[in-house]
């Protein structure tokens, strides 16, 4: 949990009461389903397999306890989890000592796409979370295959100025 | 400072005794000069201006105290700082609960380029630091203008599978 972040927060989703709150261990199943609900994630092994429950539960516990990270979920009026994202606050020297806010693992349930949930989430990140955390830069990487997502981030004012490199450790199965 | 990282560590730089260690507040000037020594950083405002010393000093202090971050410097046999980089350990749910290691602000002094320092640094990150920290993925973004750097990362086994988006807050001057 990152300190100084005003949560829960209402999200400006048209015609739907949607609230953003911190994830708890009770959200494990819902978050794992959101990851598996996305073809790119599923292609990387996030298939909500029973064998992986222990790894996901440990990861959720670690993220919740980490002072530099916040795992968030957006919930509908009936309490169902419709989206998730992770924030990491990163102090740094570059850009005259700028603090960055890294956004990872943004996922909206496939049944709730195109309703403005993703846009409301990201506007909350840049307009609310980043200033509250003293960050002057918000950054994320998006898989080259996610062409629609790239259009979405550009519309929100993000600039695709960088190339995102990943190195998968040989020991990772 | 991130726990469980074996430092200082010798770097495998050909023909030069080079050691990687954690930055201290005494390294402030050297790190600021390394940033200003890079044209892309300088173009973003890292010009080692006297007015910015306070911001850099606060940032250095914050990074050093942060349990999820390590700011490192490579030093020559005579103790002079020849390179720097920052590591951020990020637990997460995606990729079956993978922990990531984010690399930021890799800089080698212009007078020491092409001597194998950058390669030795990055090999230490993927071969030593990532396994010690339980990370199965190392990631970084590189400015689209750094074509030579992209070739360098590809040679080390990094895959440019992602697009890196940045959003600069309007309040950032």
C-alpha cells in the first residue's frame, strides 16, 4: 500500500456508480479471472489454472504489503470487480529528481469494455493519484499487439516516446 | 535499498577493475554529472544546474531510503564513478504472480563508453540481481532516439515487445 493516496475514490464512469478501492485478499479470484479474461495475458500463462492459485495468492499478499505498490480494483454498484490496475511509486534522480508513477496490468472485464471504465481509471491516475503522490511523470508499457490500447493511451495524452524491452529469465518456466 | 542484493559486486569489465556498489549521498555530484553528460537527459532538463541541486539531493535521499529501490554506481580502481543505474523490485499478479525488476536511468560516462561497462552492468542485472531478488522478468524502456542502445539491449537478449508511453503532468515545469 502506498501512503497518501485517497481511496476509495469514485470513478467518473458514465451512467454507472463505480468505485475504485484497494484490493484485498478476498479479491484474489476476481483479479485472476480478469487476467485470464485477456487474450494477451492468457498467452503469457495467465489462464486461472488451479495449479497457479498459490503463486497468485503469495503475489497478492506481497503487493498488498509493499509500501511502494498499490493493487486497485474498480467495483460496480453490486460490488462486482470490473477492472484492476497496479501502481508503483518510483523516486528517482533523472528529470531533475522526478518521482515516477508506473502503471502495470490495467485490465477491464471483457463484458464491461467500451463503457468508459478504462478512461475513468486512467484519468484518475493522471489527474488524482500522480499529483497526490508527488509524481510528475506517469509511465506504462503496452504490448505491441495492443493497437487499440495504444490509440486509447494517445487520446489520454500519453506519448509513445519509448521502446519497451523485456528480458525473461531462462529459469522462468 | 532493496534487501537481499549482494553488493558491492565486481563487474566483469575487460582489463579494468570495476566494482558496483550502492550510491551514497557523497555520490550526488557524480550522478548528476553522469545525467548531464547524456544528450537525451540534458534535453529533458538534466543540465547539472545549480538551482536543481536541492531537488537532486532530496531525490537521492529518498531513493536510498526506499525499500523497493536501489541506486547503484560503478566505480573504477581509483574510486571514480563511471556509470549508474537504478533498480526497482516490483511484485505483481500478472504472468502468474511474477516479480519484475525494472531498470531505470542506465548511464555510462561518455569518456568510458565502448569499454564493456554497460554490458557488464546489464549482465549483472539479469544474471545476478534478478535471480537474487526472485524476479523472473527484467524490464526497461529506452527513448526511441537511442538506436545504439536498442541494438545493445537486443544483443543482451532483451526483446522489444512493448511500446513505452509517458505522460508528463501539466504542473511539471
